[in-house]
C-alpha cells in the first residue's frame, strides 16, 4: 500500500485507492487489496480524496474503494462529492459498507457508485467485483441483444401475484402455487423460481423459513453487472426443488430498483426457469408496469368486500389511463363463498358485474391451517395435504402446466 504522498512520487503505478475514515478499521479490505494489486494501490482519507482526484495522476486510477460504516454517517456529504468527482473522471467506485443503512446505500448507488460489497468481505467478493468492472462494455450490436438470451436455455412463463387489499392471500397464493409447480413429477417436470419483489414487507422468506441475506440488496442494486452466476448465487433453494429470491434483510426504498433493473431480473429468471412466480407489493410503483408488460399472467387477489372492489376499480382506471394491457389481469377471489352459499355467490356475481370483470379463480377459505403453515415456514402441502385451498391451487398449477405444454406444441 502507498500513502497519498508516496502515491505521487512512487514509480510503481497506482491502479486503485481506498477511501475511508481509517482504513485500519477494514483489515480484510487491506488484505484483499494487497492480494489483488500488490503495491499498486494507495489509501486516501475523506479530507484529501478530492484533492488527489484533481491531480493528473488520478486519471490512471481504475477504481476507488470507499469503505464506510455506521460511524461515517456525518461524512456523507464528502462521500457523495468523492463519488461524483470519480464518476466525472470515469473512475469506477466500489462501496464497501458495514452496518450502513439501506437508504444511505441507495442514495450513494444512485449517485453513480458502480458496485457494492458488504463488510466483512465475503471470500473472493472483491476479486469478483474487480473482474466485473474490468469487463469491456458491450458494443452497439451486443447492447441490443438481451443478456439473458446468452445466460439460459429456457423461455419460462412469468406469473405475477398482486394483492388488491391487505390480507387477500397474494403471498400465500404465490408461495403455494410456486411449490405445487415445483413439485410436479415426470421427465419434463418444470424448473420454478419464486421472486419476492415486496421490498419492504415481503414475507416469502418467513413462509418458507429462509434467511434474508445482504446478497439480495447487492443484486438489486447492481443488476447491470448481473450474470447467471451472480443471479444464482443470490437465490436460495427450498427443499431441493424451488429456487427463491427472498426480500432483503432490511426494509428497502420502493424506488431502489428501476424498471430496467426489474426487466433484467425477470429476463434472467425467464431464461433459466420454466415458471417464474413473482410476489408483488400491494403498492403500485414505477416498475409495476414493467412486471405487467413482462408477465404472461398477472393475478390480482381480492376478497368479497368494499375495499377490494374500490381498489380494483382504481387499478383498472390507472391501467386504462396508461393504455396498459388489461387483458393480462386475472382476478382471484380469496375466501370465496362455498357452493351452498347462494347469498355469497350472488354478492360475488354483482361485484364482478359492477366492476365489469370476470373472476377467473375462486379460492376457498383455507381456515387456520394456512396461518399454521405460514408460521411454521412450510407450504400447505407439507402441513395440510387435504386443505380445500390447496386443492384449488393444485388444480391451478396443473392447468398452467397444461397451457404451457399446449403452447409449446402449437409453436412447434
């Protein structure tokens, strides 16, 4: 490592610099920098980083690694200035963060930081990040080719599930539908991926007893650098059958990801799985349109009450105003009236007629067994195999597989 003074005089070219309050607080970063660069790197404090970036020697830097922890919150103005100056010089910026809030990280990434690595550094993480940064940008022809076409051999069906009201069973449907699809047997059993895109209150990890990890935030904030290995390293496996992208460990801003980010994630998942099930947030965000456009089926879950009816009407109006494809919406009535409940069935019919919609899927009340399964982190099939709700979800899974096979035969 070279100091800032030595960096100017040292005949060894300086390829990169760390920027921190005190680099000795990040001993693993020092080790990894020495492993990757030997003596060809220097260390800068926040107070002199901007001065060094104004020197001619700074033009030769390949990247700077800004190391931060929660004690650096007061230095955010300086950090932001360093990032902006580095990006103006076309120098990559890697954020090394320990216990830094996701909102602060989001702000720094939006300013132009190229990549993010949590601290303590996972083994090989800095090496992989430097490797991704050193890859040449694709030319014009390559830029017009979706990367996912080169990253997988599938062309999966994308199914989104969107709650029109809290407690309408969207996550329960998404989790159990994905599990039923993944549990189908046979030589052509489908490969299934479940994506939890409810960035703030996503509970897929709870329903399947999976850990929330920092890798999810790293993926969502760096989708432009994503390749197949990066994507699969972020997924978790439930019972050797179902691949799952959980929500991040911290509550994230809804605008953390852009429509382009969502498109990349969906394209990558579609290219590697036969079915991609997406659990959506109840809030309509800037990338909801992206999911709706990419989805083959967009389930909107509702109940037989006024709030669901009003929210459905609002959604329909919003989609019509934006001239978005209403035909992709498939309405799911949760806790639907039983066959013998003529009064309830009449209410459901009147609600559908007043909204000018067709309720295509009616799901019965799964009773307390649903809560019991969710609390134990297991699909309904593992807790209550004869549950009436499970039977309907299983029928839906079989119909989706049959529709996909028919479409494949027709295309052939």
